[in-house]
């Protein structure tokens, strides 16, 4: 995401302020230029960018740093506070019975977002249901039903129906036992009149508690018109930004938020049904600036450990920092890390690690798919206890024997061993942190993540 450039460039610029007790206008101008450049490249509207940068410059030059605060930390706090204010609050979605209506153009990711949101609500102890009303797009019913199955939530749709309003009405009745109803509507390739009329009619029948606009992070300036049209038709309470895992810019979605006076509800961070985050502005900006997001990280670790299903007494999350790293540890930790999501996202949540450590590693250092994990497991099953505990003893003859016993080939066995060595090197970098935030954090995670705050300044 191009907004990530803002984080990396700001971190570089702010590093030049280290050691300074006071800052001058030239220092502040350098920071402001990086903010302007990154946000404009990300398709944020020029007027919004200038307003934000003007406020940062004015505060940085007029406010006195608190006693004992360095010039860098003073500017960092101001940038953090202004960016959080710029993005706004998170959309209010209470954990109770409610109906949510999703709107957006075709291809924005509504159907996938409906399943992701339903899964998220299910993790909070609620029973969600998806009501699919799209009769326009071929395959919409099948895709929605499949996604609901992955999310393990209730689903209603009518593959033979041609009246979206009737489907919405029948769907609410058929899933009356659900706590949260997520009504997915049809999209078009453009803001056509019949699309607006259809969603207005569904809105009248559903009478939702929240209306969320789903926007592709790559939408650009077109998001402004979309947001205005949907807001005029049904009113928009919040925005779901999808596809933030790629090279999408994201700024158009931020412009849309300003256009509708709405807020962000969820972020789609990947293709899987579990690749979703409830938007929290303080944590989002904190990660962007390299200050981590312990709250979100604790939630991911807790979820990943539950999904891994490893309840053996001799394994501890803190083993991830241990120097005694075996193939057995590798299998457990890769499963957990895979369930947590992409490693670059995880590292962004660790204070001080965002945007830097992965540049020092091979691109595929932690790129372990489920298929590879399964193959690695089969290979490990053909190893002796000595080989699992001490992989360095595995030479050419043992590789040949392991390949033959596991029904794989020698190249796959060597790939596993190379993956092990790369992971060992990567974890060795984390190990060097000593008794810093990371180790204390791992201990807290072992206890379920209690006591972690969300903001970086208190």
C-alpha cells in the first residue's frame, strides 16, 4: 500500500532529528514535504493534504515540547495526533443485535467483505448471518454461499430469485435467530440509476442499523463521486476498505470518508476470510509510524494459537525467541505464524520493527503455504528424533533416506532444510532484542494479551 511509503519516509525524516533539543522551520518543512508527497501519491485530495500539513507545521513550530521530550518525539507526537484526527474515529458497531447493509460497485469486494465481517463478529461470541440479494452478477450466490461456509456462518440466498427486495425480506425472516445480519447488495460497473433505486428499495425493507460503503483501496479519486452518490441515496455510516494487502494506494478511500463525514469500520488485509481487521485509528497510525500495535498483535497471536490447536505443555510462545530452535519448533511456529497472517503485517505491529527487518531477509524467508506445510510435515514424519532435534546431522545419505521414506524427492527435503536455516536466521534477529518490548510482549500474550494498551504514548 502506498500509504506505507508515508510511514517509511517519515521514519527516515524523523531520524534526522535525533539528538536535537530544538527544531527549526527547515526541519519541520522536511517532515511536512514527506507527508504531502506520500499522501498526494496515495490519491488523497490536495485540499485535505494541505490542511493536514499546515496544522502539523503550525503546531510543531508554536508548541513547546514537554520537559524531557526530545525534538524528534515532540514532532512525532504531533504527526501521530494529526494523522489520527485526519483519519477519524472507528465506525461504531456495538457487539449486539444489529443489521448491516453493504453497498458498493461491482468488484469492490462486498461479497468477500460480508464473509470477513461475519467471521469477525462470530469471534466476538455473536451469531452472524449473511443475506445475499445480488441477482445481477452471475455467480454471486455461489461465491457468497462458499464464503459463508468458509466463515462458518449462517447464509441465505435464492439462486432462482429475481427480486432482490423479496430476497432481503425473506432472508431476514429465514435467519431470524441470528444476532447480526449482514445484507450484501448488488453492484454495477458504474453508478447506474437502477443500482441506486434497487439499494434504496432494499434499504427501506431492511431498515439497517448501519450502512457501510465498501471501497477498493485502489479506487483513487473516483471514490469521492461514489461516496457522494451512495450517501445521498441511503446515507453512509462507515467505510470498509478492501485489498490493502497489495500495492493499492488507499488515499481515495480516505477522501471518500471526508466526503461523507463517515468513518472506517473494517480493513481487508488479504484474500482469506480471516484477513480482516476492525479499524482502530490509533493502532493503524501507530503501525504506520513504526510504533507498533500491541493490541492487534495480541489478538492475532491468541487467535493463531487457538487455530494451531497445540496444547502440549512443553511449548511456549517465547520459544520463538529461543536460541535452541529445532525442526519441531519450526513446524509449530510456522503453523502459528501462518495463522497470524503475512509476516510483514505481524512485524509492523511490533514496536520499532515496522518497515525495516524484512528488507534484510530473502523475499520468501517466511513464505510458507499450507501445501508446503503439509509436505514439510510428511518429510518430518520420516525423520528420526535425532534429526528433528539437531538438523545439522542431516547429510546427503540421510536426505536420500528421508526422501525415499516420505515419498518425496531430495530437492524437497533440501528445500525444507534451507527453509529451516532461513527461519533460524530470521528469528535470530528477533532474539537479539533481549529484555525489550518483544519478550515482555510474548509473556503477556501467553496470558491472553491482558494489560496491553492501544496507544503508543500512554
